[in-house]
C-alpha cells in the first residue's frame, strides 16, 4: 500500500501571541509531529538556540537562500526576514510524518497559495491589551517598536478569515489541547482516508 503523505500544519498569529511558547509545549508532549525550524535575521532572544528555535542568519545569507529557491515562504517583518527552508518540509511529509510550521502571518498566506492542502491555525490573544502586556513583558523592544507590532497585529487579526481554525492562547496547556484536537480531527477526515480504503477494497 502506498504510504500516505503527512499533513502540513501551519500555526501563525500576531507577534507576542505566544506561537513559540505553544510550539515548545507541543514538542514536550508525546506527539508524532515534526517541528520545522524557521530561518530569521533577527537577533536571538535569551535562551534561544541556533538550529533549535531558529536558524539565525545574516541578511546576506538569507538573501542567498531566497535567490536559490531554498524557502517555502519568506517575509520581512518589522525590519527582519523570516522564512521556512523547503527541503526539510517536503522530505518529512514524504516520509508520512506530519510537520508543523510556526511562522508569521505574511508567510502563512504565501504557504496557503502554494500549499492549499495544508491546515492553517490562527493563534489569537485573549485581548489586545493582553497582547501588548506580553510584548512589553519581553523587555526587548522600544516603545516605538511595541507600537509598530501592535499596529501590525491589528491588521493580522483581520486576516484570520483566511485560516481553517482559530485557537485562543489564554493558557498554554489549553491552547495545546485545542491544537491536538485539530490534528486528530484532520486525520479523521474522510477525504484523507478515502484512498486508503479504496486500496483495501481493491485488494479483496
């Protein structure tokens, strides 16, 4: 029987909503899903590890990746580049394993255009006030940059209509449970299992 291809799950949402925290918590659970590490030109935050949290690149290195078509998507966000290396994603899906991407909204919409069979999840904050508090709590951005991020966040929340699911990140464990439920649901969809059962019926 031909191996079923894995499912690509795309998790995105405004800066500060907790995408990285939720993905890190998902990795800590017993889930057969692979985390695709994005490339970025932004500086590492405290505790972040190159090759684990992100591939930290110079702008020149990132532009070379763009020129060589090595990225599934890429976007410039608040002065920095972010992108998804394409080779790992395709190889892992071909092995029948699921992949989750944690990317910015611009990048997610690019992926939707070229990979419409993916499953797109928008992570939302409980409120804009809470979102601002989380960004301020990082202690890494100036007031001007915080205001820029909030303006972009409002625009991005309006793009939620282009996603398949919305998950509120009020508590990390609850958000993880909701995402796990989405993953289980997607694997039970009839259009994903039809070919398997056609093959079984054909063998009788």
